[in-house]
């Protein structure tokens, strides 16, 4: 399910230039059957939010709960000084703002919207552990669509590397594979039931 970065970098995406100074942490691929013509990345993000809001599985919910509890004790998720100043929303060009389907700087679940185009959406998370970005890119495929989910991480302090070293095994081998499997099943099921409105 993880993707070779070279495959991802070959996609014609705005993010490659926009985040040229931020390290790509990893990329994941969702194989989405069905969906009909004209789907946009907003369809995918909407389903992603619905799935993650209800929890992935008991183990995933437990891990999220532990992270939230520990983060609360150590203040990892408190507002970061100068967060608005360092936000990449400030880098969004007038052209990108005009193209964006959602207002740059608006909130969506646990991230801040940087931009949302028809096939590409970028969100930003700034806390006391990481300055991270989530990129969703939707592309047509033979049997439906392919969704790429890329994670970029910019260290905020010396703790970032240690933090990633601790959470990455759980994220890569437990949480993300479960999210992807559930997402792929939900996408196909929703389309088969006619639950997604045609554009």
C-alpha cells in the first residue's frame, strides 16, 4: 500500500513545487473501485473524514486514545506560538486561491486547509511535535480511481525525530493499513448502493 516516492513525484501535482522545502515522509495508495465519472478529491476527503471520525478498529481507537491522553498531559496539541506566521497558508498564491474550492486557512477536522483543487487537496497540522502536511490526490483508473495520500513532515524541534520514531511503526503497520482497507470497502459499498450523488 505504500508507494515508491518516484511514482508519486511523477504525478503532475501542484504540491511538488509548493512543498519543495518540506521532506516527504511517506505516500500511500488507495485502489478505489467504481465511483462513476466526475469524482473529485472532495468526495474522497469527505469519506476519509467520516471513516476516521468513527474509529478504524478497536486497536486503532485504543492507539488514538493513548496518543490523545499522552498529548494532553504533555501539551503536544496546544497552539504553537507563531503558528499563523509560519503556516504555509501564507504562501498560497492568488492564482491558487482562485482555483481552490475551499477557503485557504479554513478548518477541516484536525487540519487547516491550504488549498483544495478538483484533483488535489492539501491540509496542514502544526503542533508541538510536528509541522505536517496531508496531501490527497485523486486520479482516474481503469476500475475506478486511485487515491494517493502523502504525508510531509517538517521538524519543529529536536523532539520531532524521536516522536516519529515512536509512532511510525504503529502508524505504518496498524493504523494506516486499516484506514485504507476500510476506505476502499466503504467507497465501493457506497457507490454500489448509490450513496454518492452523481456530479
